[in-house]
């Protein structure tokens, strides 16, 4: 049997600890934790070496029963492109989805065909990450 888990290495008693940031991160985890046991799709392509710092690493977890899921991505420190086109799997191309971006705290309605053909995600800073959640309407 397989399972997923989460471990936070926060020094909760240290001076200057940002408890509000910890609350936000725990809220994010609670909002997406169910997806880590759903269908997994790697969305990045690479030239055989996952350790290169000039690539994006993106993964999707999709719940085919609910039509919802998450996409997690990392723009590595030497990745030149600020934008990644994620071609999501298991998407109803004729459907409509609400997409929530945890970085911006904003939602938008996106067509299934756009999600499946290359939904663009932009991270202006190398070494940054994103987390989005999508739900079929």
C-alpha cells in the first residue's frame, strides 16, 4: 500500500516566526492533500537529467471522478523561460473549469480545451514555484 505524507520543518518557537505564513501554508495543504493519491501525470519534458537547474518541473494530480485536480510546478534557478505551457491530462475539452492560483489568490474560468492544449503559467522569478487547483463547473 502506498500513501503520501507531509512534514513541515518550522521552528515555531523561534523569534520572528511568521505564524500567519504557517497558517496560510497549512490551509493550502488542507485544500489539496486529497489529490496526492489521485492520478499522477508528469507534465515536464527534460533531456534525461532531472538534476539540471535550467528546466521546469511540473506535475499534475487529477481526480477523474470529480473532474478536479492540482498542478504543481517549479521554475528552477537557471531556467530561462518565465512561462511554462502545461498540457493537462484527463480534462474534458468541452467542459469549463474554475482555476485557482494559490500564489495570487485569484480564480478564473478556463475552457477545458485551453487546459488540455497548453495552459500558460508564468513565474517571473527563477527558483520560484506555483500551485493551482482546478475544478470542473
